């Protein structure tokens, strides 16, 4: 079974631009979460989607948004990029985001975003 | 809010020896899950081991085992017979039951394995 895939793997943008990152979960997985990883802040939760609905949200400004499609693929968008948005963006999928079980998250390789 | 603390930014171990990575967490919940993830230089986050809080028995996965002390809110990872391929950043993570999709991570411990 293929793992979580993320595209693109590397991205360079300039301040003020917007960017869209894509994540394809493991086949059959319906929950997709996004995390931002930076040296200073570590791993921080952005949001989680399940069945095309945002079910959980972290403490990020409204410039960060996402969506999920009917095939469970997810995209996240960052508008009006700032230098501080430079980070590794990780996507993780889990089977069904079951509220009753540990439902392990499996991570993709990440998208390295550099904002100049 | 839940917090996860890894007090050891860096650790080193000799090949074939045993090393223990520490993790403590703070929560008022009684039902939750704990995880250890490994992130090698390739940056791909890989699940090492997981523990359900309601289980008293410590989880084990081959050379990896945990010491879960619920009352002390401690969740350490023991790596036995360390191998060069174990060198990576290790993250401890917490997820509250019913809070699907949202994990809280520690700052990580960089493990170096010396040949």
C-alpha cells in the first residue's frame, strides 16, 4: 500500500505570494492532519479534516486554510506569505480519526517551503 | 492545555548499547494515547511505538520498549542493541482520546549512535 504523499517536496516563494500544498493520504484513510515544523516552534498542529469537514483547528492565523476532497486528498493554502512561514509542512493521515481508538497517524515526507 | 516535555535535547549511545529517552506530559485527561516517532535526516516521520493510557502493560516493538508511568505522567523510550540506523530525532507525542487528528509533540531528542 502506498504511503502518504505530498507535493511538491520543495517550494520557494516570495513574501506576499500565496501557496498551495497537496497531500494524498494512504488509501482508505479518511482523516488528514497538517502540521508545521520549524526549528524554533517545533511541530505545531494546523488543522484536521475528516469527510471533507474541518474537525479540529490549531492556533494559526486565518491566512492558513485547508480543504479536503471527496477522495480524502487534502490541500492547504497559505496566503500573503511571511518570512516566518518558512517551514517543513507535514501531512498525516489516519484510518478514520476514530474517536474511540488510538488511530495512529502516518506521516508524509513533507513539503519544505522557503519564503524569501 | 496539554504539554509534552522532552528534557534531553541530545543523547548519544555506543552501537549495541542501550539508551533511554525521557518524556513527560501534562494532562488532566484519563483517556489518551502516547506515541514515539522517529525522524531521520530524510525528514520522514516514522512511528516507533504507541501506548494506550488504559493499558497497564508497557508496549514493546522489537528493540524498542517504553516505560509508561501514568501516575507520574512519564513515558520513556528504551532502545536496546542500538544500531547506526537508529540515529535520528525522536519525538514524543500525546493525543487525547476523542481529539482525533490532533497530536501534541515534544521538542524532540536528537540521538547520535557512535560506531
